[in-house]
C-alpha cells in the first residue's frame, strides 16, 4: 500500500537538522518505516506550507497510522496542513 505523508517543520526542528543534516532525517524515516515492515520509496524536502514529502510502501493502514503517530510524537514535524 503506497502512502504519502506531507509534513511541515515545527519551531523545534532547526537544531536537529543543523546538527545532523537532512540525511539524518532520511535515515530516521527509513528506520521508522522499516520497523513497521515498510519501505521508504521517496523523500523530498521543499520550502513553503509543506516542508517534507515522504512516499512509502507500507503493509496496511495500521502501519501508516503508527508511522504518522510516531512522527507527530517526535515534535519536529507536523503532519498534514
């Protein structure tokens, strides 16, 4: 099941990216998605209302919700608009 996640940065995102770079975000997303049995297909960074576009192949809707909740709980990104 292909899932697309759109997110925007929160005020607390900058220190982590500055310290570790964007590749650390890709690695974290890959690890999270693989932990639920999925595969990260694409991850794009942008400017504007949406800062991150992530496309993943996930086993089911339950896995998609688990990924969304984990991302939201981290505090650095806000899913959706």
